[in-house]
C-alpha cells in the first residue's frame, strides 16, 4: 500500500464533508477551505484531512511525508470540454483572422473544422496518439486531473472511429481520468453539403453501432449552430446516441441562439457548452433543468467573440462550469489557470466562483462528482500542491504564470 501525508498546508482548498452534486448561484461565492491543514492519501484515494493542531500519527510505517509549508493544496481541475486529439495546428487561420477574416468566413472557404478533418485523414493512429499524449502531459503540469476529449475531426466513418480509438488508448494509458465524447456531427463534410441527411444516416447507422460494440464513447455531442446542425438534426443524432447509452453534452449558442439549449434540455444533456449568445428564454429554460451551463472563455479570447454572460447566469441562480475547449481552431490551449484568469477578468467571476466552476461543477459536467472535484474522504487523490503563494486569488491574478509545483494523480506523485 502506498501512503502519503501532506503536512503544514497553508490552505487546503475545496474541502467537503458531504459530497455536493454541484454549486449553484450565490453559493458559488463560497469556497470551503482549511488553513494550516494536513491531508492523508492511501493508494489512489484521499483517506483523511484536518487541521495541523489535530494531527496525530500513530503508524509511521511506509508513510511518505511531504511538507507543504507556505503552499496550498487544491483538487485537480476537471477540464470537461476539449478536442485535444487533432492532426495539426492551424496557425495559418490565426494569421487570416489577424488580417481581417472572421472564424465563419474562414470556415466557409474550407478552413476551420473541415481543414482539421482533411489533415486528420492522412494521419496515422500512432501519430495522433503521440501528439495527444504530449498535450496531456502539458495539461497535467497546469493542474488538470480529468479531461473530456471529443472526436469530430474525422467526419467519416474511418476518421471518427480512428479518433475514438486513440481516445480509448489514451484512457487506458494515461494517469488522467478521461471521458470520450463522440462528435461525429461537428460539421457537414464537403461531399455531403447537398445531402446532409445522408451524412446523419452515416452517423446513426454506421458509426454509432461500432461505438456501441467497441465501447468507444461515454457522451454524444453535436455542434448545434447556424451553418452547422439544426436543432431538429441535433435531436435526431442525440436520440441515436441515447439509444446506446451515451449522454448528451453539446455545443450550443456560440454564434446564434437557435434552440440548441432546448434540444439539450429535452434530451437530458449533462451540459450545454459555449453560451456566448444567450436570450432571456434560454436562461429561464436552463433554470428549470439540471443541465450544467459550461463556459469557454479562452475561446472568446482567442476568436475575439463576445464573452458568455456568466454574471447573468450565476446571478439568475444557475451554476456554471469552466473549461478550456482545447482545439486547433478556436482555442489552441489547455491551460486551466489561464481560463480562471479570463473568467475573473472578463466574466467578473470571483476567484472562489472560478475555482468552484473548474472543480466541483466541472466534475458534475463530466459525470464525476462522486469521485473528483473536491477534497473529500473516499474521492480520488487527484490534487496539486502550489508553489508558495499568498491566497486563492493569486492563481487567477498572476495570469500566465504556472504556480503549480507538485501534481498527484491517483495517489502518485508526478513532479
Ligand atoms: O468548440 N465550435 C465548434 N467546435 C470547436 C472549434 C473547432 C475548430 O475550429 O476546430 C469549438 O470552438
Ligand atoms: Fe468545443
């Protein structure tokens, strides 16, 4: 058995004695913590924690002791929305945007998602795996302990299955907790522009049965957006996924509000993601549901599109989750601390709200709230120890710096 004691922790953040499903509205401002604390880990689980004054050790056998004097301990971030398996970067589109083209204009001339699909066609499973592995290593160092990864750059039977098999191998080999989301309906492939329902038939009749037989996905996603998939098409794809046990987690309201949120609610989506453009009705409908609103501020930052109305959502009593959207087109970064900075600066979320949104609420958005997202007895020992820092607020305040010194995943110290 491996046993670790972390002692003299300046502040142990996001502690829970009773496990919450999510943190909602006004409560998001509260971040429970213990100052001058200790934390005990056995194998891959958190087994106890408390105040240093109350620490009594009777059994020192095989106990590894880490001294966190001046340092803080957080539960690892959960990044509930990424597309981090991809074949190549797309900095040429970045330059196109600098020169005045919009994301939509670039997509119309064959760039965007279709560009990534073309590049993926000629890339081997091995190369995709190795590149994605490097990205996982990078996000591990910035505090991510669980990550959702989507397909969606295949847009053909072979391409989508290739991506999902890569994600399955990442799941098996990585110390990060990984969930797979099938996003066959990410864009309409060029050859199907005039016969879009045939592509949807392909998703339903050719991709989904293999996904079921090989156990390739946990979730089903659709990009419900003008020029991509309509709410009716979204509904059709989601129903087919639900029929094989997948839970919807979908892209909606990035550029237009066309009924994607309602399609998500109707199909009991775990989360609806993006939400840059929100009508009052969308907010009212979400309030009546259990769907987690998920915001992606680094996508707004990178594309210079409006920021989601996070304050309006929280002040209306909703929970919010924060994620990166790591992908080659709209967010070439998986850096969660930077997402927290953007949320504080541009959404006007408090640091406490930002931590709640990226831990407990993000675990909810990944179906992991019983095992991840907080410091609680019996939860996974997925945590990070910071460098010496002054407060929780220092993390989003010192944007661009990596304040993380030690990462522990599944109870293993990873450096
Ligand atoms: O979440 N909005 C749709 N999909 C991705 C972008 C994909 C791309 O541009 O490659 C997103 O932003
Ligand atoms: Fe996305």
